[in-house]
C-alpha cells in the first residue's frame, strides 16, 4: 500500500486525490474531491463558523436556491454536484461536470464533486456521507445543513427527508412552494442566460433559451413552467453576467 496519493486519480484512492493536479481533477478523480475553491469572501468556507451545502445540478432551480441563500448575507457556502464517473456527465441536466466547475469558479464558490460509479456496492447515501466527511475535514468546519432546490414534488422531498436525514444534518428547502411568478422575477433580475440542456417533450428543444417567451408557450401547452415533472432541464449560464449581479439577492 502506498503511503500517499500517486496523483493518477485511482478509483479506490484512500487519500482523496490529494496529489491529483487541479487541472486534471475534472477528468481523473474517481472519489469525492474539491473541484473549485471559493474566492468570494462573503461565502468562503474558511471565513464561516459552519457550512451550508447546496445540492447543485447546474440548472435554474439550483441556481435560484444559491441566489436565495446568498440574499441572506455572508455564510460558508459549498456546492455539491454528483456526476457519472465514466462519462463525467451530470444526470438529468445532461451537461458536463466541467460546466458546474465553470459556474462555481465564476461565482467564486466552492464546488465539491462527487463521481458516482454504476453498479458500485456503495450506496448513494454512503457516498454522499463520505463526501461531506471530506468537506468537514478539508475546512475544519461542521456542515450545518444540506440545501435543495425542490419546488413542490412531495415524493422527492419525502425521499430526501427519509434517506438523507440519516446523515444527521438539517435539511433546507428554501424554494418550497414558492410562487412561480416570484421565481421567474428573480431569475430575470439575475440577468443570466438560461438554456434548455435536455428535453423529453417535442415542443421544447435542446439549446432553446428559457425566457418569458418559452414560459408563455409552456403555460399555453399546460406544461409545468419549471419542468418539475422532468419535461425538460436547463443550464444556468451564470458567466453571462458579473458574479455580484448573479448572486444579487432574491426578489422579496
């Protein structure tokens, strides 16, 4: 057994990929690892008493969750993104983990990447638990809560409350049952571009801009405007505006 990380990104690395070069982590890591370190002093883990971890997919809902938290003032804020280990793709959003890293770096936020292995004997909950242990060890801070961008699907929230609560952390749902018009106003106020990244319905195309025109069309079609039924998913192009505006506080 080696006494240190070899830097190759081995699947069973017991050293959390400590010696994998930063520029190679996106393509090499097989275990949870920090993919971006926060540079925004308002939300840096080092400067906070504890950490709030946002389960971040790179889409509009998780972006609005981050924006809502940011409006509350300085805190230790970490994004956690799971992705398929072989393809490096984030499920549902169907975008590369590289996009989430680009989002985190632009916003100046810390990103914890968690590669998931198909057919692994390790459960999802155990994998997330190990990732959170790494995070707490890395920064010497306790995780205060796990934060989700769920809007109104009871069965998804119920699963999270049943399973993820086993990890012993508080769970937060800041967008839960929030009026859609308020969410749309906040998204517009952020100034970012949002683009459809995957779709299961004929009338919403990949690459289509998610704007008021598309939302009006969805309402006419009687499709959930936020795609909560899995009709479509998006990517939040946060780099289209400066970080201060992107994180500039939710509409109240």
